[in-house]
């Protein structure tokens, strides 16, 4: 049932296509004929209009137009001209014949003569009647005729917006006096009802012929398609469906059922061959699939394990605004030897790794995972990049029976200062963009590859990054990407791709590079892993301020309000804000009570906030009696309240609330500094 429905749909689609062709062809022929017919009719109307206008000109003395315009239209000579124009208007079947004189820059016309066809409902205008110009087109044509730039103009109105009774054409000719200047404009207006009627008849005939041809084609095409197309296709699709369900050869081949010698007959023979080949192929592929399924399962598992080893969730640090980082790896095989890594050693130091293991496939992936773990463990100890590479190299060399090696670039970025410390173990040169500049290769010093020889030394180098700086590291799969002609992409094209949009995000920069590589390589096979990482350093926003208060308890609300202004800038959480208030109150009240007693003095409060990671440092300084509150022994909180000595509990709370509290006596001042992360 489905097969027959499909064939019917196919036949219907073909019929629709044929009908559309007929309709389009008929429409084109009709349109061309319609436009040609209209043009011929229009020329006849224009020619006839000018002929009538030239006849009317012979009735009028242009040099007397001013005189007649000034009169009342009752003079004998005026009436003689008017009667002649009236007879001509009716005998020529014109709608109007009238003479006008433009005024007001052609935006008004003064009627001198006005005659109408007696069979219409129109009335003539009295001599001297003033009427506004119809539109811009009429204005321009009046001007051209009056100023002598045209010896005659025609203006027609024939739009589907109007009824057939309003289709008309107006002919304008100048009436020139003996001095050669235009004294008036003679206008002849004729209805175009005959043209409208003739066009309607023409379109009706075309439509009728189109319908007759279409019906005839449908009848003939349906019979032809049923015999030569539908029945053979039903046989073919029926056999195809049967084979798809049963997967066994047919009892009778299609070639013996279908007598067509055209493409359908060829298709039937091809399906017979296809069924035979598929039967043999299924037998072979079943055996091969069984052998390969286990290997594919294991390889798929290795791929997922490798992918899970690399940071792949972006944005990687959504709460950090001082930097942005993005990385990607596209393996040449199911698993690759390239890897990247990035992680925070602490709140202010970011470690980045880009590495390329020798070889490809599962062995390289296993060596990659071991190398990545060792590098990360060494980095978390806080040692320098060069020492990380040295220790990793010695660890790998101690048990590297397969003699594999890995090139590594490793950098540690101080997020508070922008100082990048890095070391290179035989890896590609990184690309650096400083501030508002462009990407350039940084030709750093290379050490020996990791795993090649034990006790190798590596060298640290430093790069100062300012807000807006970017660093791009990659594996050799990028510059060594090869097109069909075995030409390599190269670092020059890579730098051009990086500089395509230097202000783009790290993610977009990697996409720009990958797009350039793909455009260069086109359909050539990827032979090496493509691994890239880009970091943008945005800097750490720092706010500072200082205010001097009277060392009096009454100033405490002002001190806390001053501190709150800076806590608001770093969006401090309520709990941390409350703890900071307690610590600030303890320190300031101590200064107010004891620093200058019994005299009076001032206390300076300075604040410094960091956005990433969020922290606040508050420094209290005074010129009072030297005193270190941190030197007092902490109270024993295990004792009951009545058993503990009085004093010391406030400073003890402050030291426990804040992350860091220090005191120094400097330049004759007590200086106490406390810091808290928020």
C-alpha cells in the first residue's frame, strides 16, 4: 500500500511539474503579447490624440488668448472658436478638449476654453476658472510644453487601481503666438475603454487555451506514465522492500519481469546485481564486524578516558574576571598524543601546559596521561617551571622502557602582577600579543625533550603581561598542517590567522585559527593532532583609598561607612562584611581609647581591595603611644568566662576573623594591617 502511495505521489509531482511548465510558458507568452498589444493600442491613441490636437490648433489664434481669458466668454469670436472645439470634441469621440494657461509656477491652470463630450456626465469649466495641477507629472509636462523644451507631451492613466472608465490619455501641445512664444496649452483627453475591453478579451482567450491544453496533457501523461513508469516502479520498489525485509535473493529476477529498455530497465538489472552483491557483502561484513567490535569498544573507551583527562568545560573559571582561557584538541586518530592543561596552583597563580607526545594512537595516549599527571603534581608543589620540567623529566626517564618522549611548554602566570614565568622543553615557540599590539612569535630558549635523557637542565624566562595581553600556545599539528600539494600551513599563516581579530575572545581566536587551517588544508587528510590554547590576561582591578578620622569612639560609624564603600565595590558577602566590621571596630575603638589617652589625636584608615580573588586590606595607623596588640598572649578559651583574665579577647577574635593581621612601628607610627578574602 505504501509503495502504491509513493508511486502516486511521484506521478502527481511529475504532472504538477508539467502543468507548471505549461502555465509558466503560457504566462510568459501572454505577458509578451499583452505588453505588445498594449503598446500598439497606446501608439494609436497617442497618434490620434496628436491628430485631433493639430486640428484644434487651426481653430485658435494664440495671440488672442490673453484677451479671451480676460473676457467673460460671450464675445462672438470666442463663441465661434468654442463651438468649433466642441464639435471636434464630439465628432472625434474625445472626452475633453480644453485650452489652459499655467500660473503659480505651474501648480495652477487657468481655463480659457473647455469642451466636453455630450455623452459623458462631465461639465465644461467657465473661462477664467482656476484649477490646481493634478500631480507632479502634470506639473513637469506643463512646464516642458510652456517653456518650449517639448513640442508635445502625453500623459496616460491606466492602472489596475482604477475602473475601466477612468483609463484615459491626455495630449498636450503648445499654442505659440506670432512672436514664437507659448501663449497657451491645448489639451485633448480621450478615454481608452476600447483598449481595456480588447485586452480583457485577449486574456480570456489565452486562459481558455491554457486550460484546454493543460487538461489534454494531464489525460495523455497519466496514461503514458502508468504504462511506462508507475507499474515498472511498483515492481521495482516491491522487490526492494521485500529484499530489505528478508535479505534473501528473489525467486525471479526483475529483468525477467520488466520489459523496459530504457533507464528503468537498466535500474531493474542494477537492483538484481545489487541484491546479489549485498547478500555476499552481509556475509563477509558479519564476520569482520564481530572481530572489530571488541577493538572499537576498547578504542572508544580510550577516547573517552583521554577526553575526560583534559579540561573541557568552558568558561573554566566563571567567577574570575582577571583572565579568560580556552583550549581545544582535535586528534588525528581516535586517540592522540597531544595534550593541554591549565589549573590554579592557588588563588593568584595559574599554570598552563601545552605538550606533544611522540607517536600516535593508544601508546601515545597512555604516555600522555602519565606525563600530564606528573607535570600537574610537580606544579602543585610551588616550584618554578624549569624545576617542574627537570623533575618530570627525571621521573619519566627512570621508567621509560619504550623510549618515548614529549615536548612541553609550561608557564605559570601571577594573576596579581601579570608576570608570566615559563620554560620550554623542545616545544613550539609561543605567540604573544602585548596590550593593543599584534601577535608575534616569542622565540624562547628550548631545552631538551622530556623523556629523552635524565638530569637535563631547563631555563626559566619571564614575560610581563599587561591587561589586554594574550598568549597562544599550540602543537606542531597547526604549522605543519598540509594541503593536497604537500605544502605546510606554517607559522606565518598562523600569525595572520591570530591577527585576523586580535580583540576577539580566546575561544574565537582558536576558531579563527582552525578556520584558516581548514581553508588551507581543504579536503586533505589530517595527519597530526591539532591542539591549541589561548589565554587573555585582563588584570586585577584594584581600588585604594585613605581617610583620616578623629581618634574618638563617636567616629566609628563613619569609619565603618568608609570601609563599606569599598566592600560594595567587590560585592562582599554579608557574613564577611559582618566579620570585617567586628575587626575594624575592635582596632579603631582600641586606638580611640588608648592611643592618645588622655590627649586627643587622629587615626588614618587606608583600604585596598582586589577584585580577583576578592580581598580587602585595611591599614590603621596612629601617632599615639607605641603598642603592639598582637604581642599579647591569646586568652585560653577553654576556661570559663569567670576564670579567664580580662582583656585580649577582641584582638584574639580579630586574628581569627581575618586571614592575616600584622603590626609594625614605623616612622613614629603604630601601623596595624589586616587582610581578608571575600
